[in-house]
């Protein structure tokens, strides 16, 4: 897990230090794990000409679950990218502050 430390700089203010390589690695791990999230369609190709209402309702609900999972994955992927961009921005700001000292 990424480590973030909070250190007092005196005078009541604090400095936050982020271990950026660790943050980037954790985000890459999260993205890799997300790619493995799959929900296999057990009934694909085996329902044939079955016209039972239960089966129709079951398949409709299953398709809705797939849609929700796909939407969830897209949202998490976007959150990972947003977090990565934020971490990079913080890193650049820290580097600029370090140059001024």
C-alpha cells in the first residue's frame, strides 16, 4: 500500500510527502486487477428455444448485471486514471517547491 507521511514544518503547518513510485505501482496493480474482473455467462448458448418466462426474466436480469459490471469497470478505470493524474500533478508541484528551497 502506498505510504503518505504527514510532517510538521513548524508554525502549525504540515508537509505531505507521497512515495510516488509506490502510488504509481498501486494504481497499476489496481488497473491490472480490474482487467481480471469478469462475470462468465453460464447460460450463453444453452437456452435454445426455451420460452419459459422464468428463463426470459433470468436472462434479462443477467444482462442488466453485465451492463452494471461494465459501467462499474469503466468508472473505476476513470478513477484510477484521475488519481494517477493527480499524483503526477502533486509530484510536479513538490519538485517545483523543492527547487525554490
